[in-house]
């Protein structure tokens, strides 16, 4: 479904990601794993079109989208759930969900029902300001807003950040459920143990380069990965 071929992205003269190649198959859940500043978020923003690469190509559903606009990528079925949630805090829960469907309104009622089935607390708090929700509820709303565009591919950027361990477990169940229901997922995480527990495939990124890739079981049993990321 998604293929990056030798992608390099710059901030000014600084090369943030350096010749990255990766692929995500339809129905698969993959992870991009690495320390803070390794280039994970930049990779997702490049896939979304928020940042344009200077080198390489991006293909989605076998179509070259390297230089297409972000809005066209959303319309085509790519959705980005950003780090830090990026909610409209002064708007209500319902207004935030409506914003999620703004560029892809088809299937609004069905998508809204999916969100409320998944997160019943959001249904109960439709008229509540997003900024007044708890951290866990805000993460639910961020995911819900992402689902409102009816995406085929969801890019999750550090969804476990700032959540209590019990909420991370609930989040893991939600992401697994979405994948089981047919959503293709690329997950960016610093919490390597969390990521490798739920994905089928992973890529390790360091200093803007992919240094290792493989099945999650292979990565969990790799001595270098265990020492660097799993504390063993």
C-alpha cells in the first residue's frame, strides 16, 4: 500500500532523513522505531506531504504521490494522528470530529458511529470542550478525529506519550482492533516494547537512516535492539 524509495528530507541545509526506504503492505501494521530526534516524525510528515522530500519517491496504492498536496493525500485515504494530539481545544468534541471529516465528508454518519462505538465516552461528551478532557480522553478524540476521514492508511505519531501504563494497554487494544478491522497502520513510537508487541514488522531509525528492519519477533530477539531499546 505504501512504499518509500530512497527518501531524503531537509530542514534548510540539514538532512533530517537520509535515503529512507520502507514499505507497508495492505492490512499490515508496521512500526518506525527510534530515539527522540531520529527522524520518525519527519518521515510521517513527508508521507503526509506536510514536508516535501528533496530526493526519492513515495508511492501509495501504486500511485506516485511524492509531490501531491496534503489535502489530496487525505482524500486518497491517508490520515495522520499527530504527536501531542493537536486538538482544537476551544472547540467541542463534536466540532473536532467534524473537522476530521472536513476534506473527506463521505460516510460521515458511518464514521461517526464507528468512533462512538469505539469510544463511548466521546458520545457522552459531544458538547464538551476538547481542552477540558483528560489526557486519555484527548487521545481518544485525536484518534476519533483521524477516523472521521475514513482512512485506509493511518499514521500514528507517538500515541502513547504522556499516558499512564493502564491507558497505554487500552490504546494498544484500540490500535490492534483498528488493524483487525482492515486499517493499514504505520506506528511511530519511542516505546519500543509497546510497538513490537502489536506490529507485524518494524524498522529501526537512527540519525535519519533505517539501520535495521524485519519481523517484530526478529527485532525483539535481536541483541542490539534488546540492548539499545529493551533494556536487556
